[in-house]
């Protein structure tokens, strides 16, 4: 049986600490929760600030949020 406190991360390829809960809602949040370690998620959080600032994105805007999610899927190498 697998350890519920670790996850086989699709980004770094290691078994790392899992997130305590899905970090965002919906299918994408469940995919992150089940496939990305907490360390890579933290790296994404840092990178997302740079992306938002670089492109002038507004996370509250649905179109901008969709772009951020696309960047996130690419950064985390999520197949979703």
C-alpha cells in the first residue's frame, strides 16, 4: 500500500511529500494533488508570480486564469 503522505511526482520523478489538499478546485486541482509533490508545487508558486508579473496577468480574470493554468500544466508536466 502506498504512503498517503508521499506522491510519485510527474515533474521531478521522485517520491516526495504530498500536498495536504488539492491546491485549486476541480479536475486540475485533483491532478496536481495526486501527481505533484509539495516541493514542485512550491517551485510553481514562485514561478507563477514571475509569470503573472511578466505577462501582466490578472488571476481574477477568467481568460488570464486559463493562461496561468496552461503555464502551470506545462511547468508541472501535467498530462491534464
